[in-house]
C-alpha cells in the first residue's frame, strides 16, 4: 500500500505529527507520497531535500497512492475530497483540529493505526456527494460532500428562495438562507441551525432553512434520487452560494441552482471498531456526566 499525506499547511500543529509519520515510513520502508504543499513545508523545515520532495510529490496526490491521510479538521478533509474529485481514492481524516466528524483518527492514535491499515484492517464508507450547477455562473466547486448553501450577504434583508423538486414547487423560503445537505453534511452547518442528524448512507438529501421568517417552515428530508432546483426570486442586494466552504458572490436574482446526487462517492476510511454513534457520543458529549 502507498500512503498519501496531505494536510492544512496553515496549522502549525500539522508539522510535528507529519514529521513523525515520515520518520516512521522511512524506518519501516513503507511507500508514501506527499501533497506538493506538504513536501515544500518539509523542505523548509529540513526534513526533506529538494530532490526527495520531487520524488515524493511528482504530481497529483490521488494518482500515486492507495489511501490518503488528511491531517487537519473537517474543512481540510473537504478540501482533500475536492482535490481527489471522482477518482475514489479512500481518505482517512487525522484530527489536528477541534470538533470534527469526518476526521476519525486522533494524532495520538495514528502510530497504532498505520500498521493495521497497511495490513488491510479498515472499513471504507462510501459517502454521497451532491452535484451542483448554476445557470450562467461558475461555482467555486462542482461537488459537495457536506452541503450547498444559498444565503444573504452580510446584513442585507431576508432572501426569498423558490425551490422545486423534480419540477414540482415545494416552497418559497423567506429566510436568511437555505442549506441543501448530504447525510454527511447533516452534522455540519445544517445541525447548527436545527437540522436533523442523518445516518451516513441513508440515501437522503436535506433542505434546511436558515432562520426562516415563518415558524411553520421546518427542515425537510428528501430521497437522494430527486433533482432540486433553487432560485433566488426576491432580494435587494448580492447573495452568496457556498459549496463545501467555497463561496461565489452573485449580483442578480433569477439564477437557478440545480442540485442532484453525483455519480461518484467520497470514500471515507475508519477503523473497524469505530462507528457513527460512538463518533456522535464523543463529539457531542452525549451521556457525559456533569462534575
């Protein structure tokens, strides 16, 4: 197995565990590849020579490895998934952030996990991806592992978003915005504004309004086979479309955003003893006793 290593180079906490991992790979003879930015950072720190960096980062990371280790938080893993695109290379998130639902391994667990993963003791969870297109607009990303969000910009007035599902009108949301989320994204922005937690692999898409003007408007769960179209029909200023954390600013109403299930998945790696519910208990501190 060839491991790929990438991460958030803006986090100083990235470098110690990556340097330790590189040392382990060298000592054990484990093949590995590096993201070009990580390789450059290791050269700066005297861990790699320029020649070694060229050898270990010869091109796109996903083209030269069997499994990618993504050091950071959930945002880093989303960026890793975007770079891998539809190649399907499995990703293991190594958490060097705070709250993370996608980064399954803590840095302290990594040394024990690597031999097990190299021996094949791991599970791959295919995660649904959304495919987003906007009429006449270049979106910052095409695919979303977490969510696509339409929302007002800054302190502008509420935004009216007309939504149809397979051509049938659902509602015109009068709100701060609207989140269209995958089951994976149900524990991200959608959860923060009152959306439900959805089990990964459940085959659903969430519509979660952000601070709706009408109290009877609630989150909605749809089957993942539908095509969703959302169009801003009333707003007095620019608005923003965000795809997995990357945003585009739009000036005009009437742009139609079309969203459907993508043809590929993002393949998330976890250890066999890990499961979604244990992750929820750990990250959300369910069942924790008060001292």
